[in-house]
């Protein structure tokens, strides 16, 4: 069985990808320091999979500790690197923290991959690398990268460049996956989005408001140059996103170029107001929300052209916006049912 190291494997996207890996015959090895995830997710993965994968609670920037993972496991065929801080707002407030964590962890990983002759890397990048796109708001992989609105996005641009430089110098091939906006939860309702503290993402704020954990939802800005004045995003179900990582691993085996880049999105843009209204229709819940001033770091409008991913990776989205929001709501109700204490 092919072993795949999954850094940040107990996080939102990482945990769903662990499930997809097992379902497709891989053996994931989880590396996570639990700085932005709950230890409970490990037990929940065990319930979904019928067994608990290997798990190392370490920081990827700690080379000595991370080296022990590589040393203890033969036949590692690749790495999926999720581990990074990811809050746009927090990165604006604490840029040094983001540059230290996101870049150092990647540099240590690349060192170890080279030392242990592990040649396949799938990297968790972001649509923030496109900044505020000039002209059309539907971007493809050839769209010129713009300076991001936040340090988080800048760490992704820098990480992509670091990976490209390293791939040119040694036997590493990489696939850079530029995510749009993951939402939703696993069909089992066993795992889902579980932010620590005040959510930075929209959907968990919506579901926490609907279930009574938050008094109201704040929508940041209704004066953008969009049809209803609110930001436009491409919302993709997290399981579809996770499945793309399995496809990317398969593609690396036949990839001719040293580094490839793929957008992962639905190819459709939805405004924040549209998302809120769709949630209300799908769930029958009426949301208490208000419009507040714009938030630093937000891009007015962007969504994916995912034709390359559809064609080259043979990957498509299976879930609709309604499916995604319904699963997110079921997940929130499940947390309430099991009396899980969310860190607010």
C-alpha cells in the first residue's frame, strides 16, 4: 500500500482528504500539531474508516521531530502539504507569524523530501495568488498573478515559487492546487468544518448563527461593484476538493513537467447574499444577519475556470451549492446532538 504523508491531516480539508485517500487504496500518515484543529477529529476519522491511521503530533517546522516520521516509514510515495495558517484577517494583523510558520514548515518538508528521495508533492495553494484579477473575474491557471490583498496570500505565492525552484534543482515533482472556497461536510456527518474561535470563513459562521451559538451573522460590505453589492466567490464542496488530491497524486506519476498548477472550483460564482438566501431555502432556517463595513484583505469577486482540472485530472465536482450547505447544516446539528464543545 502506498504511504502518503498528510501534513495538517486533522484540519478541515486534510481530514476529508485522509478519508478519500483510504477509500482509494492509500495509507495516509497524518502529521499535525493541533494548533488549528481538534484532537477529537482523529477519533472521528477512526469511526469513519474503521481504523485509526498513523498520527504524529508534531510541528512541521521542527526538523528533528519531522525527520523521525520519515525515518520510521519506508515506502513513502508522496506528501500532501496542508499545514499552514490560513486566516486572511489574522495574517493582516500578524504577518510575521504567517511568514514564519507557512514558509518554514514548507522549507523543512522540502529538505526532508530531498534527503529521503521522495519525489511527489501535492501542495495546498489558494486562489488568493490571483489577488484582485484584472479584467475578467473568472480566472484560469494562465491568469497573471497579482499582489495578494493579504500576507496569507503572499505566503502562497512565495511557497509556489520556492517549490518551483526546488523542483528545478532536485528529483521532486509538484502539483500546486489553487483552492477556491471549500464548504460542506462529509456525507457521514462524521467530520466537517470545525474552526477554533470566531470563524474566519462564512459558512461555519452561518451555521453557528442558525443554531444559536452566534447572535448574528455579519456580512462584510454590501457596496462592492457586484450585482447585489456583496463579494462573489466560488464555493466548492470539501469532499470534491479532497477527491482532487487523489487525482493529483495519480497525475504526478505521469506528469512530465516539474511543476503543474490546477484551479479547484465549481466554475460558478455566487455572492455572499446569494449563499445566505440559499442556506435559508435549503434548511428552512431564518438567519439574523446585518451588513457591516468591508473587511481588510477581501477580494471583491473571483471564481474559477476549472477546465484544466476537468480535462487533465479527469476531475469534476459532484456536489451542488445546495448539497454543500445542507451537509454543513447537518454537521452543525450533529455537533449539537453529541454535545461537542466548540471553542468560541
